[in-house]
């Protein structure tokens, strides 16, 4: 199991905001919803072109800006195609750092 890596400061991602980071060549979007952090692979797996960070939040989900596929931020599951998932990453807050586990 890999370690958690600090990727942002808590102040960088206030409630109801998002931030894209790059770790080991992977673009990852981090969302703060009601002081709960979620991290997902930023590219929509449907057509592999849309950055999910530009999508619309829908509860604990993000709708792809291109075709409206919704991905659950906890599980990565898709509302339209159960075989389609985006990768999710565990998130921890350590002091003032937002850390994710990539591995």
C-alpha cells in the first residue's frame, strides 16, 4: 500500500470548491463537499476527453461536462453504465495538508 502524499493545503480547497492536481503523471480532481474531501481521476472514462473538474456537482457526484454521465465521488460508479467507473483515491487531511493515496 502506498503512502498519502500532500497535494494541496486545506485553504486551497474551501467548502464547495474543487482543485486539480497532478501526481505521478495523473490528473486528479479533489472536491470539498461540506468539509468532506473526495478525489477522482480527472478524465471522464466515457470518451476519455472531458475533464471532470469542469462538470456539475450533483450531490456526491459529478456530471461530465460533455455527455452528462454522472460519477459517484465515493465509489467512482456511473449512473448510466454500471461497467463504467472512474478511479477514486483515498483522501486524508493531515494538519493543514490535503493528502491523497495514489498507487
